[in-house]
C-alpha cells in the first residue's frame, strides 16, 4: 500500500480524478480525519472536507508507477 496526499479543491478536479482512478482495478481509499471512503465514489468524495489536502491510500503492487503517473496532477508534496 502507498499513501499520497492529494488536492481535490474543485468539482472538475473531483470528476476527472474519479474518471482516472476508475480505469484501474486496484482499490483506493480516501482518508480524512476518521473518515475512510472509497475513492471511486463521487458522492463519498463530496462528503469530505475538500478545502485541504487528503490522504489517498493506493492498494496496488504491480502497476503503482502507472497509477502515480496518472494521478500526478492531483498529488501535492
């Protein structure tokens, strides 16, 4: 599992983010405080506080480099 911080501070970013990660078979969780939601769920994402970066847990072993490359526009350092 790999954890990265991402920023989804607009509706368009949320839509494009979900479109990107649904291309992968791996599981993705968004963690904000004590809430953990499926990152492929648009409704779940909108239930989180999107004003600050949130943690994305990526449950993948083999295609991790490809996933990180696809998610590069959302990742914050």
